[in-house]
């Protein structure tokens, strides 16, 4: 790497000429950005070349995920390489502002939210911990849409992130894989063995694009994120077999549609053909390349599990199970029993949700048509599974019904995943308990040993070190820099609880971060916020179960308090909400409109304006998150208990010193364990109570509406002209969800407790020093929510690396 500033400048100018073909004076900002990325990428892959020598002697982990929400890489890689200052000053000498180049970078939105971001955090922690861990995903031409708000309504703009190219990636045509769809399977007996021949299929080329993954100052492990893009097979490539009719030609657009766009809905599955194609596409491509690499080792198949671990992030890559069986049996000639043993022992699975609408299943006819050979294998998996069930649990029809793969004309992917892997983990202690006791109760009787918990974590180097440099500096000045590499060191901050000067600095850091967020909002949305008000933030996907509505009703209630008594609030509050709604999710889009209607109402009222501000943060994504998490005083984590499997936003807020206002859901439970009752505001039904209500069906939202005048008032305001006449019918569907449809997510039930908790929070915030202590205790106890902790657990207990 660059010895010093001068050698960096020399290499950089040289790079501009050689790769962009321009002299410094002529170069555009984009040229300058691409040249800088090019230099870093070359540096990182040269480390990779050296590291590869050791890699062959180590077990490889392959992490399959439909989504990788990586965030921007440039600034992060400068930090990881330890050259941020050198490069900034060097560029400055050349008349270039590093900030301008950082702004050139697109934020690759190849994910919806928490699940995709988790995969990205895990990629970092694997590289950090020296685990050879490779991501496998899809290189969507269009990622998550950009959200524009016009008149309070969400509009979706296609995310053409590749239009100018993505300079971090390298196309690897020599490692392409052919993936086969449709067609028919001929069964023949050859030398006493069944042979399966796939004919008349539609071939698609899976083209890999590799992004090198390097974590903090670890040049010994450089991993790869491999994203697959679909391309048509050039006919001339294999004209003979085409002429023999072995495969069908498919139109370019049909092929390319496979990796065209990310499904922008993270909480329901529609059973769409294209989605099934996407899933098989990247599974077959990834496994094809894994097996090819393994075969270079020239060791027996029985060693496969010793060298390879395959992890499937949610059920989307579940086809790994039958596809690996297909490769072993059809291509490598293994017997079923041996293939099955290797497959099960190699694959592990993370469940991410218990929302019934999110559990994947495919119509059998569609599945059989697209994947004829895979379908046969899944049938055989089920046949053998049922055989053992009938032996072990004779006469237990309910057990069989609940664990079958084929049911009601559908292929149930979660059941296939549980049957075909060696480990199933939930993502927070509470979630894992619900899996074991409810969702997979029957499976737990059969395969109790497979179930385990791995509480999620986030990359504290991205969301604290890189996103919050002011706080990072304060922490390092106080306890030294070891926390960057060892999350457990953050605990040492606890010693500063009584240190007035430290607490003052902590509060100054928060103020500075608020100013940055204010600057962003001013630039992007032309709204000016007050840095001295309390910043109460809820940023995440918009979903009924996440209950942004409850937050809105709370703010409406505060407004009502103010109307009744102008001196009822003695400080000012800024409520920041942000997040995308799935394009077809009408309710969520109406909630966005409601937030805007409320924001306007408050702006137009001179009294309210002094105390209450609502802003909707447009286009929430990783880059926006990196500015908003550090600026929050309060972290709103108010999902209906049992619904949020873990949450990771909650952890990012916590490590940046926000105090959580939340329900006992997901990892909030563990945050409470870490910080104690005095340092978190908890309210509402717990998961057991929610599940009991569902079971007994004895919740009546109408009764609460009738009994609580404050609830009555805010609910009526949704439709009584409060938001002005023309809009009064617009929020009828929200009103109906609460009363006519009996408030599925217990918004009205938890309203009073929420208001009460917020009141306590308001009082606590009046005592500055006490509040800063709470903030400090949250930071000091956030270490265990680092993805380094999570990945160490995965590595030891699941992947055995
Ligand atoms: C962390 C993160 C999420 C997940 O947030 P939750 O509050 O856990 O739902 C979603 N989107 C982005 C961009 C994130 O960074």
C-alpha cells in the first residue's frame, strides 16, 4: 500500500490516467471517484491473492441470502485500511475534496431492510474474525426503489444504481454457471442404477460479479461477496446440443428478467413465478461454483462437511437442499443416503419471522413446471421423512400434517428447510422460544437438537466507529481504542457514570450529531429543526405490526393535551419518522400520508409549532441511517410483542446512546436485560399476552375505544375533519382497522401504557445529567449486540470453524 502521502498522490494521478484515461485537470468527479475506488480495490484484492494461500487449508462458509444491504463502501474501506487521513490530505493537495468523492458513491440497495442489512453486517464480522465466509446473492439491476414524497404520498422511483457502473465489482466470466429451468426428466437404468437426464430445459447463464470484503485492519482474511447476474446463453456456444434439441432458446428479456429487480416487500410472499426463478437461480449458481471449488481439492465427498458450511438466510435459499442433492446424485453419482447425510450436515438455516403471511410456499404445479428434477427430489425427501415419522410417531396425524412439505397444493419451504438442515436458529431469545413452542412445536419434538438461538447483532464499526466519529473519539479518549476490535471493552465506559465532564461531552456529541441530521434535512427537504428539542426517532419499514400508527396517535394525543392546556408540555419535541412502504401495501402508504397530514397540522398551529414537530425522513436507507441513528435521543421500538423477530435498528440506536422506548419484543427484551429497568422505557402487552389474546379471541378494541376518552378522541380525529375536510375520508381505512377489524396489532390496547411510558420519559429527559447517564449506560452495554459476538457464536456452534 501507499508508503506515504506523496506515493499515494503519485499512484492516484497515475490511476486516473491509466484506468479513466484522463489527466487530473480534465477529470470529472465520477472519474476521480472511480480512480480512488480502483486503487483501493486493487489493494484489497492483492491482499486477497496472498491470503488465498492460507484459505485453502480452512473451512469455507457460504452465506446464501436474497439480500445484501451493504451500504456505501468507500469511506468504510478507507477506515478499514487505516488510510482515511492520508487520503484526505493527499487529495486535498491535489485540489480534491474527499467528501465530494464520497458523495459520488451510490448506496447499493440490494435489500429491503433488516434481513439484508444483517447479511451485510455478517459479511464484515466474518472477515474481521478471520472466517473464510463468502456471500452469495443476486446482482439486481434495480435495487430497492428510491422513495420520493409528493404531497405526502410515497412515489417509487427505479433505483438505476448500475447506470454508470459499480467500481467495486469484478465480472468473472470464467466462473459462470449454467442454470437449467423447465424441461422434462428422462429416467433410465444404466448399469443397474437410475439415471436422471434433464432435457428440453431453458438454460440461463449465471454470471458472477465479485466484491472483495475486507474488515477493520485485517488484511489476512479478504472474503468475497459474489452476486449473480442472469444472461442468455449465446447459441453459438453449444449449437450442436441446441440442434439436437437438448435445450430451448429463451429470449434475452425473459432471461434477464430473473436478476432484473429486487422484490420490494419484506413481509409477505406472493408466490410469484419470477421470485421462485430468482431463488433457484442464485442457489444453483452458488452451489455450482462451491462444488467446482471443492472438487479442485481432490478429497472424497465424505469430507465435504469438513470443508464447507452452507448457511441459508431465511427460507429464500431453501432450494439449496434439493439442489445439492441433485448435484451429488445426478452429477457425481452418490447414493441417496450418502448425499442426504452430507447435505443435512452441511446446511444450516436462520428463521427470520413468524408472520404467517411471510412464510414461503409455492403452488405445486408451478414448482414442478419450473424445476422438474428438483420437484422429484423434494417428493423423495418427503416420502422418506414421512416413513421415519410413521415409525417414530405412529398415529400422530396432527404432527404429520404440520410437518409435511406438500400440503394444500403448496410446497412449504420452511418445512423443507427444517427437515433438510442440521441447525435452525431464531434471531433473539424471545423469537427462538416462540419458534420452539409455537411455530415449529411439532418439529421441535422430532428434531429438538437442531434448534438454537443466535441473537442478531450489528456491525459496530460501521454504525458506531464510522457513522459516529465524534462519539468514537470520545470513547477512545476515555477507554482506549481496543473497543473497535473487542466489543466487550465498551463495558469499561460504565466507569464514567459519575464523571460530569464526560457526561457533558457526551451531550455535546449528541448535539453535534443532531446538527448534522438537521443539515441533511434542510438540504434534502428544506425543513429546519431545533437541535435543542428532544429527537424521538422511528425509522424502519412501514408495517402495521411495527405500529408507526401508535406513534402517530401518541403525537396527536400530545397535541390534544396542548389544546386543552397550553402549558402542558414544558419542552419541545421533534418526532422523526422514516421508512419505505411496499408499493402494493395500501395501508402502509396511508400511514405515510397520515404522518404528513399530522406534520402539516402541527406546522400550521402557532401553539403546537413551538412544542411539537413531525418530520418524515424521505428515502430511509443505510446512508440515511448512518446519520439518523447517531442523532437520536429516543429510539422507538414499539412493535406488537411477538411480531418483531429481533430488530437490529434497536441495537444501532442503543450503541449511539439513544434510550429505548419499547415493547418487550424481539431483542428489546435482551436490551432491557443489559441496561436494566432504570435505563429503558418499557410498556405494553408482552408476547405471551398477545398470543393468548389471539388464541382466545377475546380482545375487543371497541371496549377500549368506549372506555378511554383519550383513545376515543384520537381515533375519531382520524375521520372527523381534524386533518381537514377533503382528507377526512382518506384515513377511514386506518380508523376501520382499529374498530371495524378489531385492531389486529393491539394499538388501542397499548395506547394508554405507551402514553404513560412517554410521560415518564419526558420527565426523565428534564434531568439532563440523569439522562446523559442513561445514554452512557446504553452505550456501555451495547457491545454484546455487535455482529462480532453473533458471528463468533455462529462460527463456534453452527459452522464449526
Ligand atoms: C438496520 C436497518 C433496518 C432494520 O431496522 P429495524 O428497526 O430493525 O426494523 C432497516 N433498514 C435499514 C436501512 C437499516 O439500516
